[in-house]
C-alpha cells in the first residue's frame, strides 16, 4: 500500500516536472559550484535562434543572469 | 544596459548569455520591456523560465556555467576574477575536454575550428591504427556526432520557425566543414534541399524584408512607424512562419 502511494507520488512529481520543464533538482540554497545543470525550455528563449535547452549550449561557457523588470 | 549584454558583444559567439526574468513578469511583458530598452539585436537570449534556482537572494544575480554544463561560479555581479575565469573557460572549451587521451588533441582542435569532417576522419583512422584505443575513439566520435547533430537540429528548428536566412547561413557554414563525414553531410544536404524548395522561397523573401525592418526596430524600439512596418509585413506574408515571427515583434509595441 505504502509502496503504491510512493509510486503514485513519484508519478505525479514526474508529470509535474514534465509540465514545468525539465530541470535538475536544486536545493533551496540553489545550485552549487561543480554541479551539472540541465533544463529544457517550454518556449524557446527570445533571441535564442533555435536554442531549446541548456544542453544545446554545451561546448561554450554560458552566463545565466537572473534579473527583474520592476 | 546590463553589463552582461556588453559582455556578450565583447565575447561574441564564444559565450552564450541567457537573461532570466525572475519577478514573475509574463513573457509578452518581458518581450515589450526588452524591446523598449533597446536590448534586442545581440546574441543574448531572453526568457522568463528559470532553468534552476541560483540560490542568490537579490536581483540581479548570475550563474556561470562551464562548457560542460557544470556550475563554475555564481554571485551577485561579475568581478574581474570572473572575467579571468571566463577567459580561461573559453580557452579550455576550444581544446580537448579534460581527461581526453592526447592522441585526440589534434582532432579536437580541428573540430573546434569547424573542420568537423577532418576531425571525424582522424578519429576513425586512429581507431583502425590503434585498436587498443577503439573504445576511447568511439567515445570521441559519439561526442563529435552528437554536437554536429545538435547543430543540424538547430538549423531544422530555424527553418521551421521563421528564420530561413539564418538557417541557410548556419547550414552553409556547417556543410563546408563536413567534407569526409558522409552521413552527416547527407543530412546537411537534405536540409539544404528543403531550403531550396519553392515553399521556402516566400519564407526567404519575407525573412529578408523582416530582417531589414528589425534592424531599424532594434535601434529604436519605440518608433510607431517601425512597428507599423513590421505589422504590414506580417499581413503581406500571412501564412508564413516569418509572418508569425513578425507578429510577435509587432506585439512588442510599447
């Protein structure tokens, strides 16, 4: 019974992951140095010219800047 | 202008810059904001999807990823040490990955210069000449093929999403380096055939006109007449993928 519940929860989490885009799990403290990250964008970034995931950018360094419009 | 846009201009194709709007602003509003600020027209990318949690409390903040997709550094603003780190990573990315047998250094050097076919043939020959290196050669070959395939996939995406001109430029450059890698060259030729089709002629014509209009729009993202021009183009070429792209830019009218 418990195993079934765990399986169902895992399935729901996986489905949520698919809906929200695919990314590595990162702790509340955020990614750490040396950690490999991956992500598939739901909508291709503006100006990305066909980039649909971080994997597409492998082979060159990537600067990810988090910013705000307000 | 964010320092990272200047950095993108300075480093060009050697580095990718992804801006992630992190205050819950919708994609259309983020587009409009970026247009109004005249930040488009560089190689920088804009999204409001957070690919991971940076763990930094305030905005802006950054995470620098290495060429292998691993986190190299993170913080609030880039320092001169980060620039040194970036320089070193760019240099490293142009060579063979860490742990690669020295025998493959030449092939990696060629590959990173865009001589894909030459690099693949070198590894094939090495595999035959030194059977004890066959497994390592197969690994290098798989990496080469996957990277070229990723570029072919991008060309395909560009073609299908209203960027036929960029698709053609990228494909021509890619194909010129594929001599000797027959299977991959065959895939490139297939894409070239699609680009030469009658259906693509209208897309290419629209793309040329849109490209000129966007050049002006990116310089002055607040000019009503320029937005009108882009809207007219989307009507003139209705039914094309380029027209859909034009509509997106037209909707960025402040």
